[in-house]
C-alpha cells in the first residue's frame, strides 16, 4: 500500500538497535489496520484521508530528526495515537472506540514496546486492587481486567498524542511529504492518485495538495505512439476539451474541476495500466462526464460533443479491462457494439483516397452518434440515433459503393446499428420463446449444428466464469471469452432475423476476427492459468471456437436451403426474442 512505503521510510530515524523490531512493529501495525480499521469500512476514500493525517504529522514531527535518534517506544506510541485520533475523527460512516484498538497492543512486550506493556500492567494491577474503576458505557459488554487496562492505555496514548499536536488535528501537508511521493513505485502512486481522484472538489486544500503533487511527479509518456488508438482518442479529446473551455468558459468552476479530475485520474491510470487502475479511472470520471454533458444541454454543442466523445473513448479504453458492475455500466452486448465499431477502424482499406476519407468521416460521425446515445440509452433516443445514422450513411453512400470494400463497410455499419436495436429490444421487452416445433420449421440441419456448437462454447465459457467468481486471477480470461460469446451471440441473432448475404458476410468476418485476435489472447493466457488450475477446459474452449467457425462457414449452404424452402426475411421490429436476459445477467460482474 502507498502509505506503508511512506511510513517505512521513518525506520531510519529509530535507534539502530531497535530498527529490526521497528520493522516487525510496522508489519504488525499494517496488518491490524487492514483487519480492524479498513476492513470494517470499505470506504477507501476514508483510508486516504486518515492516512494522510497520520503521515503528515509523522513528517512534521520526525522528518528533521537525525537518523538513529528516535526511540522505538516514542515512535510506536506516536503512530498508534495518530491512528486512533484520525480513525475516530475522520470517518462519518463508522464509529470507532478505544476498545476497538486493543489488538494494536497485544504484541507490545514481544516487540520491545516496554513503555506500553508497563503501562498496561500498571493499569491492570490498579483495576484488580480496586484502586481504579473502569466506567462501562450503558448496555455495553463487561470486559476482563486485561482488556480494561488495554483500553485505558489506548485512552492515555490518544491524550498524549493530542497534547503533542497541541490539539490541532487539521491536515497540513509539508513540502517534504510531496517530494517523498516521487520515490514511490509507479503502481503504488497509481493507487494513491486513482483513489484521490474521487475526493477532488471536496476541499480547496486537498485539491491544492494533489495539484502540487501532480506537478512534482508529472512526466510525459513518450508521445502518443505508445498509446492504444482508444487512449490516443481519449487524450486528444481531453486536450480539445481544455482548449474549448479555455476559449469559451474560462471561469466555469464546475468544468474546470472536471478537467482536473480527468487529468489526475487518467495520469493515475497511465502510471500503471491494469484492470484495477482502469476501474478506478472509469468509476471516477464516467458519471462526472455524463453530468457535465447534461448540464451543457444544447447551448454548447461543441463542448457537448467533445464530452460525449470522451465518454465513448473512456469506455473503449476499457474493452480488455474489468469494470465492476455499477448503475451506469454498459451491458456486455453494448460493449460488443463498441468492439465492432473499434474493429471497423482496423479495416479501412480502400483503393481510392476519396473512399478512405469518406469512410473515415462516416465512421467518426457514427461513433459520435453512438457516444451521444450511450449517455441516455432508451428507445426514443435509439430511434433518433437510427435516423441520424441513416442520414450519415446516405451522405457517403454514393462514394463508398463505387468500391466492393465500401459496400462491405456500409454493411458492417448497418449491422452494428441493427445490433444496437436488437440489444434495445433484449433489454426492454421479453417474449416467449418459440416452441421446439416452430424452431424445427425455422432452422435447417446446418443451422442446428451451428447453434449446438455455440451452446457448447457458451457452456465452456461459463466454467471459467464460475472459476473467476472465486479466484480473480481468472477474471481476465473469463472476460475475454465473454466478449467472443457476446459478439457472436448478438451477430447471430441479427443474421437469423434477416438471412441476407451482407449479414452473413459480416457475421463471418466478425467471428473470424474474434478467433484470430481474442482467441489468440486466450491461447496466450492459458499456460499460466493452467499452472494454477489444470482442470479447466482451456484446450476444449479453443477447439470449440475453431469448430464454431467451421460450422459458420457451412451456414452459407444452409442460407440457400432456407430460401429454396420458402423462407422469408423477418421484419425486424417484430423479432421474437427468447425469454432470457443478457448473457451476463447471471454472472457476478460485468464490463
């Protein structure tokens, strides 16, 4: 933890002969903190505020002391007292009493904390002899003499530290403490800044501290070339937002606070890019972006569009990171649509420069429209999205249809929009599934084979989700597998409602790309995870995906059979949806 590294730096201030015991004491202290103070209260924001109070006072009191001059007894009493004070006074969600901190004293004698152990013994002897009376709170549990003595010791230490602080417990961050953060490992610094981003805007003093720290530690990341495309787009739009605000709204405090939060949260993410840092980044900023987008209304169209793009690309950055379920989390199928939109960017290969630029403009406009829809996902806004996208497509159709690649590109864009419409139906209405007799009239033998293989693949994916629910080391593997499952599931639903050649080509293209890209990721992750649990069906899952693609190739013949037997296109608004929810609904977490 970030606070452990800052506190451990003070070991050098303690007498040389006691430094080994000081290390053991701090290990014990950190374990008790996690078990008693932080585990009983999951609010990590409280953790930051509390530990900043503790550490800032350590710096103010001990930083200028010569090395090897502080006694272990003084150090232990001072830090225990600080923990008690800031735990009691800094948390609105949990009440801490002196009795809760008894475990901090149980190893006093063993760790060489003679002053504390002697004080406990003195109190215990006085209580046993009746020279001192312990006053219990009304209806509280009666404690044995030893526990009473330990509670009185905690009270005494707390009073002593308060007198050392001259009863001033407001948090004042010294300059030396800011400099100490520079020596911290990037992962720990990322944790601290990521959690701190949630606290921005609560107090001027805290914001000033984070701003000073950010300026002290900031280093460029070597240019945009090292970033993924989604990350490049996010940071480009963040700079665009800064420029717009500087030009049109330089005095708007709310949007200035949002920009500051985005800068801190994104820097924390870039310091250590993994699922945890992305989750903090997204949870800290997504809702704030959405609220600011609503506040802009239609009065500031450029500002609103830039915010919508930031929201979309922040979601796109997280395609391979885990985001724990929140009220505004995208459904897994909607993540599948983002996957498809981002995938289209990789295949913008045209013969003519005009076609390429037209496709690029169409895709950017579609992404902007989808980003706006994601701010408020409902049927009315979906209709507006479809209308605006139809206009966008028509504007570029005459140029794009001159090339075969352009026709396929338009078909893929239409497919993505059709997927969104189907997702909207899946999330807003349920209809009874057709019985097996009706299905037998709809599906041919090859289509049954495809469905059977897809069901096999889904069952294998579920095994990894069951494992991930009890061991988070398997979460990334399970998540990637679900991306494959969800995209194919959505694409299949669209195709079977309208068995056109374009829809078939898009389905085949999607599935092949998923096998080559995401399937390869699973293949690379498998050896490491297999060493942890060899009972899971890694190889079977990989083979199942290959077989699924082989069955998909056969669907072309099945499609021709379907129409020869009198099959017709299904009018999309009247699609019959099986009575089931999103494939992620029964799982414990989602993107």
